[in-house]
């Protein structure tokens, strides 16, 4: 099982790696051209978009993978699609109020609302493709989006701006959604009754809470920096955080492929989990070491002297990255187990701790505090995972 898991994860990782390579190139070009303030505004725009999209998915991808062995596939997928349509409508209303708290222009706000549609189409069928073992297709969607952004940048490089970056992002999402979304499955959603939609929302709520807390944990610091400091500070923080995201591809690939396995009745044995965690820990240490010693090249060499403050952040994120690798398999097994209901409150508590510490210390000590807070709460998350793994296999 372990060899098969890592084989599928490596295929998925290859697609993710190509997509992340292109996104890193796009990120570097955008950062160098827009400079910290405008680049920070772009990060803030995309972060808000991701927050709304992830919240609107409401854990339906995980719920689909968990229920796939118990229900007819087309009916289950139809329920997911119909439910996502209603959460999309709710997200439109919520976004209107959220956008009023920002400094985005009316045009950019309209583009934000339009982006919710293709982003919903792109996000809600990940579980469908992963269950069919088409993980490479899921990874290629990022390649598609980033390739379009990259081409658009070079076409309009002389007049490139924040507004143009947002328009290119909308165009890339629409084009990618056209080939990625399984349009032939839309008919399966038409016969789903509203009662079934409410049932899906109720049953997926535990996964939704986990997604909420996970995303709030990974994006809350960016929002706190934007609202308490400024776009320039977010641009500097984002310059280092982007590398942390890029180098966490291996745990991301593993999570997406391990969840369908651990969600089955036979699941993952304790010995198998120990082996997977050990392998991930070794890989994490090697990758984090490279990031630590190449921090000057990654920040100043590629982004320019305007981002030099990001070097100290990258040093701290190197230690965070090791914990990312170790926590990935533990978190996946716990989330797919019968203990998920008991795990949710502690997961929420850890996220609240992360956000609270950021709210207290970022305004006083700056963006370096956010990196230290992430390291602290990632370690506390490891302790929580160990506690539930002991209960699960006892």
C-alpha cells in the first residue's frame, strides 16, 4: 500500500510541481514588476477569493470521497454539484459585504464576484477526479491557469499593473474551467431535491469545519497583516510565504491521495502510518535545509532588494516546513477516521490560538511575529495529532 500510495502521489506531485514551478515564475515576475505594495494588494485579492471559495466548498469534496462506497456515484456527485450551486449564491451575498471593507475599486469588486463562478467549478470536482484516480488531471488545472497568466504577462509586460493582473486571473480561470469541469455530469444535479441539499450540508459540516479552520490557519496571518499593517507588509510576508507553499507540494500530494485510502473500512495500519510519517519527516528535513541555506538567493536574488526583509521569514519557515511534512499523514488519517467529530474542537482551538496570537503581536512586532506564531501552532498541532493517533490505534 505504501509503495502504491507514494507512486500515485509522485505522479500527482509531478503535475503539482510543474504547476507550482509555473506559479513561482509568475509570482516572481509579478512581485518584481508590481513591487511590495501593489504585489501585496494582489496577494490580498487572491487570498480573499480563496477564502470565499474554500468556505463555499463546505467540505463537500471530502464528504464525497467518504460516501462514495455507500451511494450511487452519479447521484452523489449530483448532490454535491447542486449543493455547491446554493453555496455559490450565498457566497455572492457574503462577498458583497466583505468587499465593502476593502479598498478595491468597483470594477475590481465586480471582477471578484465574477471569479467566484469559475473558481467554484474548478474546486468542487477535485474529489470526483481524485476518487477516479485521476489526480494528474487535478494537478494540471494549476498548470493551465499559470501558463495563461505567464503568457498574458509577457504579452502585456510594458503596461502590466494590478488591474491587468486581476483580469488575467479571471481569464485563466474561465478557460481552465471550460476543459476541467465535467459538464456531462450537470444533468445528474437537476433531479436532486432541496431536501437532499440540506442533508448534504448537514452531513458534510464536520469536514467543512476542518476546511474552515485549516484555511483560516494558513491564510489568517495574511488577512491580519493586511488589515493591521498595509499592503507593502503583506507583499514582503507573501514573498517568503509563497516559497513555503511551493515547497510543501509533497505533503499536499500525499494528503490528496492518502485520504481516499484511509477513509475506507480497512484504512491504514499503525505500522504503515509510522513508515509514511518517517519518510515524510526525512524528506521534510532535506527540503527545509535547502530552503534555509538558499534563502538569500530565493529572496534577494530572484525578487530584488525590495524584499530583503523576507530572508529572516524564510529561515523560520524552514522549521515550519519540517512540521508540515510530519503533520500531513497524521492529520489525514485522523480526519478520515471516526474520531473526526472529537478532533474538530481541538483543531478549531489551535486555529483560534494562531489567529489570536497574530492579532496580539503582529501590530506590535511586525510580520516576523506571524512566522513564529505559525511555528508554535504547527508544533501544538503535532501534539494534537499524536494524541488522536494514540486514541485511534489503541
